[in-house]
């Protein structure tokens, strides 16, 4: 009896260790909403496109950060960090092979020229009013690299 309980516990631990990618019945993985965010610049300055985002608590999202520019940009979620659970940051190479997966609380992500980074998160708390997200590289927010995010 004790032995079979131990085996069940080990099996459960193994399933957990396999991670969300392999866990059956993980609904947060099954219906992740993909939200593109382009980081770029044009004759008017610098931008995040789109400039407004609306999320809902409990829904899993992947924010696909694409830097279409020739210089480095970053996305700082600012106050929004406290209202989301970051599942992981994922980076793949040009062939789609995983380069790295980073887990833990993340405040900002820097994206190299022409590169894409995926930020997987689940909003856990609503915002009272839209929160400004921005590129914190000196001068970039002032040049227009900001957007507003709301969590309902
Ligand atoms: Cu920037």
C-alpha cells in the first residue's frame, strides 16, 4: 500500500517536472491568445504598435515582441508587472528551434534588432486605469515608444 502510494506520488512529481508543455489538460496552454507588439521607428519617432492593449484576468497570453528596427529596444511593463503572472519568456532561433526559456518574475525585456521574443503571462489583477508600458532606453519613451495596457 505504502509502496503504491509512493509510486503515485512519484508519477505526479514526474508529470509536474515535465512542465506545462507536456502536461495534459493544461487549459492555459491550450488557448493562449497571441498578441503582437511591434517595436520600431519611423519619420515621426519611435513606437509600439499597436499602442493600446486590453487583457482579461485568467486568460493566458503570449505577447510576441518583434523589433522591426535597426537598434535595440525594450519593453518595460512597469506597474503591470504586479498584476500578471509571467509563465515564461521564450526565444527561438530563425529555424524555430528553442534557444532559451526564462521563468520567474520579469519586469522588462530587451529585444535585439530584427529579433522576436515571446512573453507568456496570465493577468491576475485588474487595473484601475490604463497602465503605461514603455521602452526605458533613454530618450525612447520621449520619442513615442509607449503604449497603454488595461486589464479587465
Ligand atoms: Cu526603444
